[in-house]
């Protein structure tokens, strides 16, 4: 989460929804911004990812940040649930298993995926740090039945959103730069070296510089498909059924956001977003399939 007191806005970072790409740019507009990020220890919650705190927990344990969310204009990026699941799986395999998805043999990847599905199902309602990438998007948009985010941006409009924030804050931003991309490598023999080098640069360079270097490298090294798409796991019947069952409300939210994408694009490009637009209504809590 990024909070800009100077410009009175909050960006809620939903896991695996282009949040790093957005965050890398919008922090430029306010040197006094408040950033919730990185993994650390909370005195009550224990080990958590401070960058991805569901709103229920934000209200209970981070009252100042929650107050900012209530008072300021707020934004979040949403994504197709199936694509997001593939990206979440890739991130988990790399961060916690040190296994780049693009280098795992297909049969082994399918076996790993089936095992992870069971773990994710048991964690969804209260995900631990390791499984926070799989948390439902609705948990970062709603607190109970109350929609807390003013503007939901589909992934396809992220460049327009970044450019909009740059203009209304009078801050130069690189709207087309992407971070933390989920890609299939063209040259798999270079994969191990590329992933280790990227990890080193991510930990040692400023976010913006790392994003520019990685974006340029991926233009040369990556294929056109995402790693998850190229691996075939998104075509597995078990994965599709799992996402359809457990992320039904996320899919509804995404469809509703996409239905207004054309008018939203126009509003972003003309800097005419207003907080008077009706927010998305919640599906009753507990009606999501378990």
C-alpha cells in the first residue's frame, strides 16, 4: 500500500496485480509518502507481508493507514482471476522453492500445482505469509460488505492510470515500465543465470532502476506468452475448476470493471475521474464457495 498525504490518495496493492509496476512510479510524486511493503514481523500477526494486508486486518491492526483509506481517494488494480492464479503460482515457486516456473519440467510442474491447490484451499480465508499471493482480490477491495476502494483499474489500463497520476501530481513517470513480470524465457539455458542476476539486482538497486533494467532485458529474453500460460497449467481442468470455485466473486468484480473499461480509459486519459461514481457492490460475505 502507498499512501500520499501530499496528494490525498491511497494505492491498495493487491498481490499479483501489477502493484510493483505502479508503486515504482507513483512513489515519485510524494517524497513523504507512506509505504507498506516487504516481509516483516508484526507484534500480533507475526510474520506477514506488509505490502499485502487484507482490509479486515488493516482495520484491526493498522488504524492510521485504515483512516487514510477512508479519507483519501483510493485506487487498486484488478486482474482476471485465472491469469492472476498462474502469476501467483510462479511467484510462490520462485520465492519459497527457488524454482523458476519456466525451468520446471511439465510433468513435475503439474504435480507441484496439484499439491499446491490443496494448500491454497486450506489457506484462502486467512492466508499466511507464504500464501498471501493467492488471497482473494475482494479482500483488498471490501471490508466485510463495504467497498473501500474508489477506483478499480483493470490490468490493461495500468499505463493509462500511471500517466494519469503523473499528470495530476505534475510528476514525470514512465507509464510503460513493468516490474515483476511473469514471462516464458526464449533461451531456457540462460534461465538460472538470469533469475539469479535479477534477484541480486532487485535486492541491491532502487526499484525504479531495477524495473528499467529488467524491462529492457525481458524484451530480448522473453517469449510472448506468460510463464504460466506457456507451461500449460492454466489449461489444466483442475486449475480452471479451482479458480472458478474459489474466486467466483473476484471474477464477478473483474467482469464488472471490464464492462466499464472504455469509459474508464477516457476518464483516465482526460483526467476526469470522480469519486461520485458508484462503487461495486459486494456479494454477501460467506456466499463464496468454500
